[in-house]
């Protein structure tokens, strides 16, 4: 049995929602700590997020960035990432066998400067 496909770039069935092309951030290497989040860095805002990195990510025009993402989600407990930063528990991340400080936590986008 043979099939035939005809593709024409002007033919569309419907628009593709740009949110389909979103991304995620995962605790792999320096992606989070010493990546987007680095308190004390000269280019970090008062909340510890690096403005230079956030500006570069904005240039990518990624419509949605999900946090947490990747394998980090498998052991993530959202309750560990809320409340005063100094009161958050440090947990062993069993996927990467590293200690997770939960300093980034969960915030509304409007809280990130």
C-alpha cells in the first residue's frame, strides 16, 4: 500500500497557537543556580535573578517558560518553595543526587524584577 502527500505552504487548516513552542527551566548544571538566579552578582536584581540572563531569554521570544521542568519535577514539592527563603527546607534531589536549597521557589512573574 502506498500513500501520497501533497504539501502546499499556502494551505492551512488553522493557526498554530504560539504557546505550543514554550520551554522549561530545569535544575541541570548551572541553569538555575549561578545561571538565571545568582544573588550577589552585579547584574542580579534585588530578588537574585540576573537581569542580563532574563534579557537574553526575552530575546528568544519564548511565549511560555514552565518552572519547574524536566526531571526536576519528579521530586519537586511546591510547598518547599514558598514562604520566607531562609525558612525553606533543603532536600536531596534524588534525580541529580544534589542538595536542593529551594531558594528559587515559586513566585508570580510580576514579582521577578
